[in-house]
C-alpha cells in the first residue's frame, strides 16, 4: 500500500509519536500549522470519515480530546478537524483527526 500513514504505522517512515495502542496512533504533524499540531489515526486503513463506524469515530475523538488536554489545551482550547476527500481538503487518503492549539485560530480557515 502506498499510504504514508500506513508506512508510519509500520515503522517504514519515522514519526514523532505522541500515543499508540492496538487501534490508534497519534503523532505530531511534520508541517505544523500551530504551535501544537498532531494527528490521531486508526491503525486500520480507512480512507475517509465516510467509511468509518461510530465506535471508531468515538475512539478517535475521545483520544484526540484526552491528548489535547494532556498537551495543555484545557484553558484556551483547540481545534479538532477531520477533512474528507478533495473538496474537504483531505490530502492523505487515511482517516485522521488534526488537533491544533497553542494560538488563536481564525474562521474560516481559508
């Protein structure tokens, strides 16, 4: 498979891991858009949120929340983003949650 996230999961490409268990991996974005920017992904290759079930989505968001709190976002907050397909801005076809924090984030994003 030619998925960069699957290669990170397999250890073929290095990633600065924040969290890992049997189902999920969290790592810092290599091109951060905020002082804090990490991704939470399922280890199973799922292309978009449209193919994910509610149980997995719950686990992804719960872990993203837990890690954001652990990274200091409790007081000022964070942005949690799931892009979907080309028009939604998804650039890697593997479901992932972006967590951004550490500065004010404008809306709309661009």
